[in-house]
C-alpha cells in the first residue's frame, strides 16, 4: 500500500518528508481551481470542485461539479478523458470523496479508470465523504495532497467553516468605498460609487450566497431589491434579510413589494408588534432576536451557510466589533468624497495602530477603474 504524501513547500521549517509540489503540479492544480469556479451558485451546499486529467504532460480531460446532485468533477473529467485516463495523473481541488450520496464514490471511479497518480489540494472535512485519499492509496495509486491548499480553502471557505461545526453562517461583509473610506457623500443622497464591472462582481457574490442582508439604514436610504440580476441565476434565490430592530421597513419598499415572490426575513427586537404584524400581512417573515449573534444563529438553524452583508455603516461596524465577520470585501472607487462624507467605519471603536489586527489579503483585482480587495478577517 502506498502512502499519502503531502506538499510541504509552504512549511519552511520542515526538514523531512516528500519534496514540494512540482511546477506542473501547481500549474494543473491552478487549472482545477479555475474550473471549480464554473460551479459557483449552482452546487451549494456542496463545495466547488474542479478536476484535470493529465497524461504525458498533456491535458486529456477536464471537469467540474456543475450542478448539485449531478456528476462530481472527477467523474466529468474522466468521462472526457475516456481510455486516456489509464496511467494518467488526476488533479482535483478537493480530496476525492469516498461515499455514496447522490452520486457514487469518486475514489472508486478514479480506481476503475486506471489512473496512476492523484494530486489534490485540500482534504475533505466531511466525515461521511472523507477517506478518499486513503482508499486510493490502498489501491496502489500514488497520492499527493496539499498542493495550493490555501487557495482551495479560500475558494470554499463557507463549506469548510460549516464543516468545522459552526452554529452560524460564514459572513462576508461587502462595502463600496471612496479612496478616503466613505460610503456616501455629504449630501447623503444614494448613488453608485463603483462602475459596471464592480457591480457585476457584487452580483456574483450574491449568487454564491445563501442569504443577503442589509441594515435598516441601507434599506431606507437605497430601497434595494437584493436580487441577483447581473450574474447567472443561482440554483436557489438567496434569502433576503433586513436587520430592523424597530420594524421600520416601509410597506412601500421594493423588498416588501416582492416578499410574496422572493422570501424576505426581517429581524426585529419585538418593540413594535403592530408594525411587525403589518409586515407579516404582506408576506414578510419577522423574527424577534436579542442580538446579531442570535440572528446569525437563527440563520444557521435554517441551513444558511453563507451570508453576504451589504452594509451599511452601523451594521458593518457592529458585526466587525462583535467578531462576526469572516471575509471583508472592499470595492474601492477612485474618488475622494471629502469633508462631511460618511465613513464606512465611523461607528467602529478606535484602535491604536500598533494593536490593530492586520488582515490577510485573499484576493486583489482591478475591476475597470475600481479595485476589489478580499480580506480574511477570521481564521489564518
């Protein structure tokens, strides 16, 4: 039985063990991660997974998990490779599964196809599905794990967060800011800070989320619909959520007008029962909670794994202060709004620079004239 090697290239203190991943291993794994993104919005609660089959240095098959309940990435790639998979190397962005669910075990499919080597990025944290690497090794297949593991963990961060036993959703906080950190100018009139490409990226974030939330301040100022419009429709429309302690959400708002067609949840503190009853009468679900922690735990009980919060300033600061944000996505527009503009973090407690936490940059990308930066707030 062959063992399972692990890439130690990111562990400079490691003095023994297998050699680090080769340049080809990294290149083909990066392609597997790119393919995985094609399942965005269509596979939840499953993770996004991509696979590449390589024989004699050439790609002979590619696949990805395209739809919940359909073929996993390995099977799709093996189907494209056909007989050329025999003796080939399979690159998979997540450890091949070892259980029968809506589809059969991918580990068995790889064994049956006759691959000689399997390289994966991250171990599967799901106890029911894990063990694929050991199953492959027991069949005499060379197995190498941990290639671009950090990238794979970031790609499916909500999936890994849920698998850790968390009782709340993974929270992504999105903010659009000026260069000087403001979310709206001194006039307080709503308007777009960012351009078309950045707004399309926000809709991709929405499509990948199980729920989208705003504070009542944003609901009143912007009258948002919180729907996915500038990206491919997700498998399930995200639940729309408003943090609205005093039940001030107007009955004339876009959110309320569409509540009978698209689910809308209003979190209140129970202080205005008549207003809550009026919201319920037009199809809005109201839930009384004592804190943001209670609200997130309630969402967790409903199977919400990934919550996208789109502001505003008060909600953003309160969630950050409470340690309830896992990813912070900043869309920075190339404008300065100056005196009187509302800072995105005006309500956040002051910190000394030397003690303020330094967030890891997960991703940074230019979107037209705007800059998107994704920060890891929780975890490593």
